[in-house]
């Protein structure tokens, strides 16, 4: 009797999972009709209407991260950038201008490091349905080795906007020092 119950349970779970895409398949992106209104107690100044976007946009940003890590920003994939770009960096720096000028500034900054190693924790592509814009959100950690040998690590959160041609035209970057966690003790 026990074996019959085990076989029945296995058959049940197999039947439940049969509608799931195979691990090598890609599930279709959500349609705009799946966007549910958010009932916010705050006025939302930009948008609260997002749907899952095109995964190719996330792949483009991951490619740019790898180019930065490898140190080849200028010779990498500059065709992934729009003609004009705005970058709002975590230290308050704003870089705004034509593609080649902005990329040259970023390349100068990258050249100050002898090595960069990135870790991606999460990435997603989104589409603002009311603004008709493409966004990619990426979270990760970056370990940078300066030319003098000093190593620094930061947790990154970046929000990238891509135009309708799939080219980056805006970046917002947020950073937190990747320090060891502090021990907190409660007072008795």
C-alpha cells in the first residue's frame, strides 16, 4: 500500500509540473494586460505601471557590465549606447553628453583600476506601460583593485533606461560599501 501511495504522489506531482516550461525553454514575457494598478497611499510621481520587459535588454546591460569588468569599454559594444547619454553615478557625478565623449570618460575611470570583478545577484527587464519606456534593474557586487593594490568592494544597484531601439540613454547608480556586518546586541 505504501508503494502505491508513493507512486500516486509522484504521478500527481509530475502531472502538476507538466505545464511548466522545460528548463531550456524561455517563458513568454507578460502582456500589458497583466499590469495591476497599485493602490498607493502616496502620489507616484513617475510611474507605477510596469510589466516584464524584453530579456534582450537585460542581456545588453550584462554585456556592458562584462565590458567594464574586462576594461574594454571603448572597443566593446558601444553600439549598445544611444547617441546621447546621461549617467547619474553614486558619488553624485553626472556625466551627460554624446556617446563617444561619455564612453571615453567612463573608460578613463575604468583605467584607474588594475582589475574589476563583478558579481550579479539579480537582473530584470521591465517596461513602463504608461511611459512606453524600457528599463533594466541590476543588483550585484563589484570588487575593484586600484593600481596601487588597494582592494575595495561595493554593493551596486543600477537602473538603466534603454530607448525603443534597445540602446542605453540613462543610468542611475546606487552604491553601498560592502563592509562586514556589524554585530548588534540588544540591551537587557
